[in-house]
C-alpha cells in the first residue's frame, strides 16, 4: 500500500477509524518534529527500501543485502557483535 501518496493515506486512515479532517492537520509539534527527523535520517542513510537496519550508526543491512528475511537476524547479530568489538573497552 502506497501510504506516501496522500489520497491513499487518507483512505487508509479513514478505514482505520480516523477522520480525514483530523488526519490532514497534524498540528501537534511533536508529530511534526518526529516526521521531519525521520525524513532527515532517511536522507542521511539513503533509505531506498524497507526494512533497512542500521547498527551503531555505521553498519547498514537489509534482507535484500543478506539474501532473505530469514537470514536477516543472523546478519544483524553479526553486525551487532562487530560494533561491540569495535567500541573502546571501559
């Protein structure tokens, strides 16, 4: 479902019980701030598809990079271990 398309999003929101009027006006500062921050992060990491996982701000993986959704947890565990091993000992 293409929720990045305005019409599709509002139809989906209405089907979930939200009114279009309320959905069209996210006036809360926190919501707008989080949406803007998400856009910034997506741009920095060059997000082209989801799911995309970033470990420790420097390792990026996704199911298409490791072969499948089934192999993603193992690959993620390896990246977490690598990130931990690269951190200075305290």
